[in-house]
C-alpha cells in the first residue's frame, strides 16, 4: 500500500467569486472544504458541491480547519481576524485573499498570529458572487504570498501548497512591495476603466455612439462592471500607493519622449 | 439561367493589417481585387491569394477599378488622393479606411471628388502588417461611413455594399461626428494603453513585477504593441478631438460622484 498524504481541511470564509472558486478548486483537488457565508450563498455552494459542509457560524467553520482562508472584502477580513484567531485550532494556518496586504498583515502581527500569511491571487474578473465562481479561476495565474518576518515557515509552505493545488504559481513579496505593485497593475487599471467609460458616456456626441466601439475599448472598460463597494474598500485601503501610481500615470500621459503621443 | 450581379473590381492601395484583410475578405466574397504595396508585400499578397493581381504602380492599380480603397496611413492616403482622382476611371468610387475623417473628406471635396466616401472599420488590432491580416477581421464589426453633403448617393451605396460583403455593419456619421466619437472610443484608449504600461515600467518596484499582472492589465495594455508611427499620424490628425477627450478623461478621474473612486 502506498502511503497517502493527508490533505488539510480548509475553511473558506466568504463564498463569492474568489472564495467560491477556491472552494471549488480545493474540492476538485480532494480537500475537505468547510464554507461559511450568508445562508442563501451557503445553500448554493452546497447544492453546487463547492463545499463539503456549510457552517452556520464563523466559529463553526474555523474550529475544525487546518487552514482558514478569509475571502470576504479587505475590511471585513481585517474585522474577522481577531475572532478567527480565537476560534482557530492551535497550529491552524490563516490566510486571506484580499487585494491589499499591509493592513491585514500588520493586524496579524499585532495579534501575535504567527501562522498568518497574507495572500492575493492575481485572477480577478469583473463578475462577482458565487454564481461567477469557477474551479479553474486560478489555473496558470500568480498567487502572491506576503509573509513578513514573523510568519512561520510551515505556514508559508501550507499556503503555497494550496495555491499549487489550485493550479496557481506562488510568488513571495513583502506586504509593502505587494501593495505598491498592485497599485500599478490592478488598482489604477480599475480606476481607469471606470474613468474611460464615464468619460465617453459624459460626452453628448460619443455617448450616442458607444455601440460602435471596437474590441479594444470593450477590453479596456470591461473592469468597469466590477463591484463598486468592494473596490471602494480596496482603493481606500491602498490609498497612498494608488495615489503614487495615478501620479505616475499622469506623468506618462504628459511624457513627450517614450510613447511620443504628446498632443 | 439566373442573372448574376457583377461584383465591382476593387483596387486596394496598402496591404497591411486592414488593407490585407479587405483584400482577403473581398476575394473570399468573389470580387476581383487589384492590390498595390511595396514589392515584397505584393508578392506575399499574391502568394497568399489575397489579391487577384498585384499592380506595380498606383496608376495601374487604380486605372481599371470600380472602387478604390485607400488603406495606407491617414497622411499617405491624403497625399495619394490627387493622383488617385486623376488615375481613376470616370464613375469610379473612392474610399479610405483611415482613423480620422475630417481632413481627407475636406480634401476630397476640395478636389471635387464627388464619388469619394470616407470609411473607417472599427476593427483594429495591435498586430500590424500583411502577415496579421485575415478575411474575418471585419465580421460583425461596425464600418463607419462619413459621406458629406457632396458625396454621390451611389458612391455611399457602393461602399456600404462592400462593407456588408465583408461581414461588417455600416453606420453613417458626419466626418466631424466620427472624429469626435473615435477620439473617445479609440484614440484615447490607445494613448492610455501606452501610458499605463509606461507608468508601470517607470516604477522601480512595479517594473520588476510586471509578470504577475492578471488578465485585466494585459487586456488594458494590449494596444501598447500597436505601431507607433501610424498612431503618431492618427493622433496628430485628430489633435483637437483627442485633446478634448483627454481633458474629459482627466475630469472623470477627478470625479468624486459617479465612479466614487476619488482617493
């Protein structure tokens, strides 16, 4: 008989696009997955086979898990962290999937949560909610891990293994580096997609003709359909870095060399 | 015997991404297509069966065509217009596919070219050159026609029929309306794609991590690979409207309501 590696039981808190996709991907990889969300979402996740069990409370979800994944909004993840720390088993690893890492990583350090490792899969979509989730969302994507000096190496290994089990490639950054990088690669693009669409809609001539836009305009404004309340949180959490990246973008728009599009 | 409609012979001047795709699409629809470009491109187009004949000179290409399609850059299209007007057969229809319409339409009116109709297929791609051309490029896309008060109705019908033969849907605008609309839907997105990529590359931290960008960043910067010399011409030709649209974008980026991304 071949010895089988025991796959950790994972609690996923928040079963929206990202949490729902994590649950589905880990179920497909053979993990026991305990999901927690509002009752209607729990029922949908159970019915879809995305979770092994649906827990009616945060404590019930977290209490028997080897790894806890916080997949609500950045602000809610931070708010839940103390309760998760109390309810988690000794030795349980805690991670999150929020788009901003400095705040929650500092919180975890403050609470003495040595088995916390921040994470951020680079695999968003403009769709949201459990109905948009998919077991393939992370396949071939990067999953950024942001341990700080106090994170236990075994915790980093555990989260890295989960990312791999979902088909993602793990890359390690400091929380500070992460927040700066995603301001350029994710947060400013989101702001731009809204601004580009709002700008075309605000012009009385262009607004009547939005339908003739080619595929490039649609690609560049697809993110405008992203959920605004979530994004307001993300942008507020990463305010300083987004400001820096927007200032850089404004310089690039003025740059007479390089792109040479000065007009 | 069923009477067969005679399909017009079309001269395509410039066999790059758009001209090459027009030649392929019209050949596939049964038209006789005479192509003109540099010798190496002519050979490639002949070898690919994208043209029925390759003409060594502009005059030879234009002289036996029912419809002449100018598919070089906007500035070159304008420069070729007087010679095309002299070489074209009486009654031949002339159109172009440039991204800016006011200049060339005013030129055509000045030269008394009543059978000229400006055109602009909304089907660009970041790839360029004959090698990137495809008979399907225009399928399901809009083809903007910009007749002005002096364009002969028969010429508008002829160009509309060609657009339809290529699978496109024709829509009529004035040259002025066109230039304003595409500034918002095409020219500013192009400038933004360059600026977004240049901005991320200019940040010493983000530049090292461009590879972790998710699909949204790649969608939003795909146009940055578009040919710069062509785009410098387009932006210079449509300077006033692009300025207006960029000013509108800057306002949208500051807008505290609507998008609510003020940070």
